[in-house]
C-alpha cells in the first residue's frame, strides 16, 4: 500500500545538503562545499494535493509568496507558497537554507513542494522588528541590540560564502520578554540570497530600490559590501519607524553614514561596524540608566514633599483637638471653683470630675492616635 504524499518523508541519509533537493539549476553549491559538511537531513515532501489538503492558516502575502501557519508531525511550521514570477527562486532559497541549517540567524528548512514552488520553514517565536519599533515602551537600547545582533549574523553569513541581498526591518524577527529583555533575533526572507560574487541581474535605477546596494541594482556582483549597504539603510530607517523621537547615538549615525557610501570599498568591514554598534549600545544604555536615576530621584523628592505636607496637616489637626480638650478641661476646672458648685452641678445632673477625667482620657487617646 502506498504511503500518502503528505506523510512521506525523506529517509535520514548522510549526504551533502545540495543532494537533498531535486532542482538546483539556478545555483551550484558543489564547488563551495567540502567533504566534512555531510550531515543527516530529514525533510517533508508535499505534492499539490497534499498542500491543498493540509490544514493551514493564512498569515498574509509578501512580495514573493503567500504565507501560512501549519503543522506537520506535531511541529509548527510556516508554509511559504511562492508567487508565480518568483517560483524558480524557491529552489535557490531551499538550497541556501538547507546549507545554513539555522546558522546566521536563518530559519531551518523543514520541507518543500515536489510539484509547485513551496517551502516549509521553521516557525520562529517573536514578532517582526517593525512591531517592536512601534512599541512606545521599548527602549532605544533594545533596538540597537537587535541591529547589533543582525550585524553579527551578517558577518557569520558572509563567512559561509552567502549574501542576503534583502537586509531590511521587515525581514528581521525578534523575541523579547515582557520587560523588554532581548531573547533572540532571526534573519528571514532569503528569496534573493545568493553565493557571494553572483549577480541578481537587476539592471534598475538604484533610486527605485533604496535599500539595495547601487552596484547590485545596476547588475553588479553581490558581495558582503552590498549587505553592509542595506544594513546601513536599515540603521537610517530606525528613526523613521521608531515610536520614540529619541535620536540615535552618534556611533550608530556614523555607522549608518559609513555603511551607505556609494563605493563598496569605502564601506566599513564587519569588525569596524560591530565596534561602532557595540559602542552605540553601551552609550545608549548609560544614557537610559542616567535617565532612570533622575526619574527615581524626582519620585523620591515628590514623595518627600507629600510626606512633609502630611506632617503639617497632622500637626494642625493634633493642635486643633488638643486645644479643644484643654479649653474643655479649663472650663470644667473653673466650674469646680465656682461658689456652691456642688448644688449647681447636682441640680443639672453634671459631675465635673467625671467630665475632667473624660478630658484626660481624650487627651491620652489623642496622643496615641498621633503617635506622640
């Protein structure tokens, strides 16, 4: 009996990553891989019927694909169904993701379509970086930590021989805690990624794609310098999308300026870029710490002022009650000294000694209530 296509999986085999895919006409990795890269890989294979039958939830559409949330074998996945003009790129993206295997912040490839261009990708926790930028409570230092991590991933990606070609805010996924502590960062959307030195053959006006390096837009080779240019544009866009009007630290502004130079050789290398961003993060964290200390001091001053006002009010109230008791005691004492006071008090059913004792008890109660 045949096994349904949506339940069929590649057997675990010790093979080079590119041998796990059926179509790799658009890219050749064999020249870039060495014998020690062999590893075990397991992928889901889905034909058109299985894709249609698979339960999935629509997540929206990007410029290159329809995105769905789905689950296979109890594992949450993202189904990326490529739009027709970009179908050929899915095999390139699959090969690169298979080779990266989660390195450089990339999502892992979990499967692909055997008939139509479709990828099954690891479901990444967190949210799009754009959403974090629009969170008014998220500090600027957190944003800078994210881009610092992106710069580190780019260095790792370039060391592996690949260029992303689409480094932008929407293509960064971040995971943070409720109190805005950074947990993880991922680079996504490898549709136009390629081997370093290859060309995307765009041949368009660089102004039409401001986040793409000018040399790539004109049809030149994609190199690590191209990703550094795109990263510089991402830095420039931080202030545009950031919910806070706070300006970037001077080190981050300098990194953005250097990274977006027209000539690739004028752009900084990874070490210089990470050094500037590390300094920017440290500078911003110190600034935010000083701000928190000032706020804390203002709160303490305000609390002290409130306590001072309360003390004045308590004293005034104590004085009022004490004065009333003293006056009452004086009246009682005076009544005792009046002639024939006993006859008069008895006639009015009034005992001045009882009243006097009541004044003393009231005085003691007043002292206790005010903590005197």
